[in-house]
């Protein structure tokens, strides 16, 4: 799936965008996570981390 336009739009709006586990986007591990800022971004990453451990 090509996500470049969506990622660019999110980042232009000030969103935090990373890979599924908080790593830099496009590293090959999982899919993208986008949220309206660092605090809101941390919540879904914690949920994923809880499932992964």
C-alpha cells in the first residue's frame, strides 16, 4: 500500500507518525501509527507494546 501522500498530509498537520512499534516509518516492521501529537501517539504504542511482550 502506498502511504506517502497520507503520511505527508499528517505530518504537515503536525501529527506524529511512526511505525507500529514506535520506530522510524518505513523500516519494514508493522504498519504506520499516526496521532495528533506525541502524547496521543504514545497511547496506541503502549497498547501494541502490551500485545507484543
